C-alpha cells in the first residue's frame, strides 16, 4: 500500500470553468492563496478532471489547478473533456480519413467552443495547457482509495498500467482511440465516460444536455439488477415501460461490478442532484452540476475505509461561477 504523503486529502469534483466557486470551496476547507498558489499546510487536493469547457472562467480554473499541481499542493486526473481537447488538436492517424482525432464538426465544436473562445487572446497559453493535459493520469490508486473520472474497470486498468506505468497517455494512444473496439477506445470510453447499454428497439433519447443518444449510462455497482431501471444511471430517466423491461441473462453477464469490499472509489462525470451523499458505502460521485448552478463538491478523506456523510463539503454555485 502506498505510503500516505499527507495528513488528509480533499477530493474535488468537476470544475468546468467555475473558478470563483472553486476558490471559495478551497477557502472553506482551510486552503489559503500564498504567492499566487492555493495551498494547505497538511492536506492535498485531488481533482477528478473536467476542469475545462462550459463555464465562465475556464482560463482562471486551469491556471488555479495547474499551479497547485505544479507546486505539489494538488494532483489532477484526466476527465473526458481534457481528453476531447487533446483529440481536437491531435492529427488523425494515417489512413483514417480524419484530419483530427476529434473531428471539427458543429457538435464537437459546441463542447469546446467556450474554452477556445476564452483562450482566444492567449493562444500560447492554450497550447501549453493542451500539452500539459498529457501529464494527467487516467486514474489514481492511493491504496486506501481510488480516483477515476467515470468508471474503475480492473481488467482495463491492469492492462493499461502494463503499457503505461505512469497512467498517462501519448499521441499514439489518442490516435488509436478513433477505432471502435481498439484497446485505446475501450480504455478512454470506460474510464472517462462510464459503462453503457443500448436502448431497446433502436430507440433514441435527447438528454437535458441537448445530445441525442441511442444508449444510456449504467451503474457499475449494482449487485443484483433485474430490470433496465435497476441499472439506469445517466443522463436522464428512462420511460416507465423501458425501465420495467427485464434484463436478459446475457445483458446481466456483460454488466461490471465494483465490489462492496473494494477500496473507496471517487468519480465525477455524472450529474448528481440534491444533498451530496455516498452512492454506496465505498462509491461516491462528486459531480453535482456545478456549471449548471448546482453544487461544487469535495470529500475530505481522513483515513476512513468507508464513506462518511459528514465528510462531504460543498458550495452552491451562483450565476457567474
């Protein structure tokens, strides 16, 4: 088990450009800004990724998190939005027919447009940060707890660690991710976006984010699911007739399970609502829709082996982020 480097850790959910609220959350937890960097004398902040896109202060958020990481007062893993930014700027692999890994369509531009716009006057800064994203690992295993943006998959993570011992990806990995079914595609889709299941009968649903999908994200901690509704997690509720539909044996066999006896797992990515709380005694999601004027949430870990409701702290996000 890795030796604990700090007296405690503060795990922080998706930021999405809400820099002012992040500063308020850090201050609430006893961090202070000294010599331009937020720091705590005994604790370290751990960010779950998705620093960029959507919010009003993306540039300020990146500077804040980057400076904490570089000074040793924080660590940050990659979110799907940082991965998307890398794909936006990485040339497509030879023979793929793509100019870039993430094609410059209107749909893809919609996700990154706020970030590109806010860095329009600082192109060199943005180029630096895109390169810095390569240094963000896909996960952190702290021994007593774990961090991944969306889903911890033991098989994929173990195989990935053998190829990338530092947990960080390279250009070849990003380029290979364009091919559905490739190892790189499976890793980034599972770890950064979660597990999913197709909607029956070729159905499509348009979510609150405006995107139309033919699948839904599933829980990876449900021990005995029987229906679609038992495993449905994101992004929106299923129609009642679909939620009541029984799962087939083959569908149940394909579901993965993060076991109840495993170390605490922290994820972001999913839009939670209400009062922050554990999903299971060893699973917590810390994304409470900060950029949608929800809550920016942290969990203050002090050595416990099971989550404590009293260790969740948050700031309600005002308009203006």
